[in-house]
């Protein structure tokens, strides 16, 4: 039995994909710099993990809305859900 994913904090849940990705990139740069105190680095890592999860969710939502155009053998054009 799998444990359900915890809800995202409201401040992260309200971010657009672009905003969350920008913040995640900033956190990665700070962590790569290596100058943060250990507690700050752990906090940044934890927030980065939540931002990553949020971005992945936004991408899944977008992917589920995308449709592929399919041309039948008779030349008819239809759409079908995107399958990754």
C-alpha cells in the first residue's frame, strides 16, 4: 500500500510552472555555491524537492491537455489524447 503524497505548501501550490522553475534554479545555484550553512542547505534542498514535485505536476497537467492530430487511412483528420 502506497502512502498518498502530502499536499504542497500553499505558497508553492500557487506558483506558476515558470515561477517555481525559476525559484528551483536559484536554489540549485545557491546549493552549488556551497557557502550556505548546513541547516540552510537542508531547508533549501527540502524546498527544492517540493518545487520539483510541483513542476512535475504542472507538466503532467499540461501533457494531459495536449492532443495529437491523427490522419486516418481515408484522409480524415481526428484528434486523440497525447500518449508519452
